[in-house]
C-alpha cells in the first residue's frame, strides 16, 4: 500500500510548481514556514485541515484535485527536480564530475 503522506506531498509539490510558486511563497501565502511545507511535500507531516483549506484556495483548485494521485509523479516534475538539485553544484566541478560519472554508469 502506498504511503498517503508521500503521495499527498508529491501532489502538493506538483500543484505548487504547476502554479509557478516557490515553496517559500506558497508557505507564506498559507501561513506556514517553508520548512514545514517542505516536510509536508516530502511526506514527513500532514497538514492541518485549516492549512489544507488555505492551500486549496492558494492553488486555485477544487478540493478533490488535491487527492488525485498518480503512481508516479509526472516526468517533467522529476526532471526539473533533478535540474534544481544540480544547480546547487554549478560552481563545484569535483561534484559535477562525480555526478556525471555516476550518470554514465546508469546509461545502458
């Protein structure tokens, strides 16, 4: 059985990115810290119902849309997440080389 906290977190992250909001901005809008929202998006915590109501309003979605789960997150979300993580190493050639070598190992 899938972990509903993780599925809900992935869905929130997907909807947030689709809306073009950063984690910090959405957290500000609904009255949470960015860290708390991050914990929700990673499936560590559930949101309180009052925060879910604010989230639905901020994302401009119908309540049921929050609970439409795919078995896998959309490919563009996964790809963009990887690119965002790589951006952290833009000025660290040693790490980028290590990541590149690792990716080469995955290539069939």
